[in-house]
């Protein structure tokens, strides 16, 4: 299973690194900016925010956890597994469709035959998607959810279904659009507050706190802005 691979990676990183290496467990939607801003002394493990949180609960101990929502870091903080989380970035939920698609609004997702890919309910992008759809008229929401053909473990999985031609549309973050895909914006009344949270794992050293500071006002904050994220 995918979460077992993530666990193995984190354990390997934690076990083979020296005292100067920092292990950062982060949402897959952060791959581009964090890869850009992190030095050779930082080991990155990307995956679904929920999967990575589950690994921390099971005893895997990266130094920093960065999620695509605030709920998961806050839960881990309340459980005594993280230091107090901070909000370090914002994103926008959009409908991604292939270039040339005739889908131009959320209502079109309710048409018969539309193949829709979304995130699984436990991953932030899936939770945000369901929150947005819940604000539609019930019958329209029901028809759209009835067109779901794939529920993915992270946003990269949704993008993959679209680029492979296995879906006609999918809910992703604006920063995850790739060549061949375009965004259909959601009406503001449907748009969830997509806030990213991060924290040092309990027992992590000062390097973890310095990395968090970089997310909020250093090299990583600059990389996040360059990748299209909003920052505080």
C-alpha cells in the first residue's frame, strides 16, 4: 500500500541521516516549492496529508510536518504529537479540465456521462471538494457526486487521472495545474478556505523551527509565492 511506502521512506530517512539532516513530511501539492527551497541537508517525503499524519500517529517521527489544511496539524497538536502549528500558505480549489474541454462551469459536472476525479474524503483536497459541492443545490450536488469515477489519495493522483485521459474533470489546487490542463474557477460562494499548516514534531531540534521560519518569511516563502501560493 502507498502509506507503507511512505512509512518506509520516512523510517529510512530518519534512520540513515546524520544529526544535521532535517526530515520534512509534506503534502504532495508542496512538491515543487519545497524541492526548490530545501537544501541538501533536508530530506523530503511527500504524500497525502492524511497518510503522513497517520504515520506520525503510528510512531514515525519526521522533524517537520506540513499539511494542505489546518485541521490535521491541529489534531496532532491536540494529541501532543506536534508543537503549535502555524498557517504558512494559501491555495485555491479549481476544476481542472483538459485544454479544449467544453466544461466551463461547475454545473457542467452534473451532465450525464461526465467522468470526474476527486480526492478521497480523508485527504484535504477531497474534503475541500466536498465542502464546495455541499453549497450547491442538493440535486445538483447529488448528480455531480454520481459522476465521480475515481477518488485519489492525493491531488497528484487527480492530476494523473486527467493527464492520462481517465477523467474529464477533477478538483485540484490551482498550483497543481500542468501543461495540457486549464482551470475552471469556482464561484466565490463555493470556494473553501484552503490554508496550509505546518509544525515541528515534538522532540525535533532547532533546525525544525528554523525551517518553519523559512516557510513564513525566508527562502521557502519565496518559493511558495513563485509557485503561485498565497502567503501570510
